[in-house]
C-alpha cells in the first residue's frame, strides 16, 4: 500500500522520503527492511538536526513511517519487533 506523504516545503526532501518509502515497501526480507529503516532513520535525524522541516512535520512523518515499517515487518513475519521499533523511532522524534 503506497504511503501518502504530507505536503512538504521542499521537493528534494519529498522525493527522497518517497524513495525511502518505496524501499521499505519493496523489502523482500527482514534484513533488507531493517537496512532501509536505518537509512530512513538517519535521514530523518539529519533533517531534524539541520532544522530542514518543522517539528510537527517530522512528527507526522515519524508516525507514517512507523506505521509503514510495522506493516512491512508484520507482512514479512516479524510482528514481535514493535517495541524495539518504538524505542528506535523515539530518537528521531526528540
């Protein structure tokens, strides 16, 4: 299911995040999913550190990508990972 990103003030950021979403959606195993998740997490932290997006936009993106990750993880057979995901994403939300 394609992710619907909120409107963003910068097209480069929008297209980068769209690319990360596609990577998450197309992951064929848990290792690949985790790799793409870590790349996305790093990108979101860089956006936060550079103040490239307002905090509210980052919060919404965090929620969207958390949902996508959980769906994909469950689809690939790893539903017990939700707690660790929540803890990892909390770094981005700060």
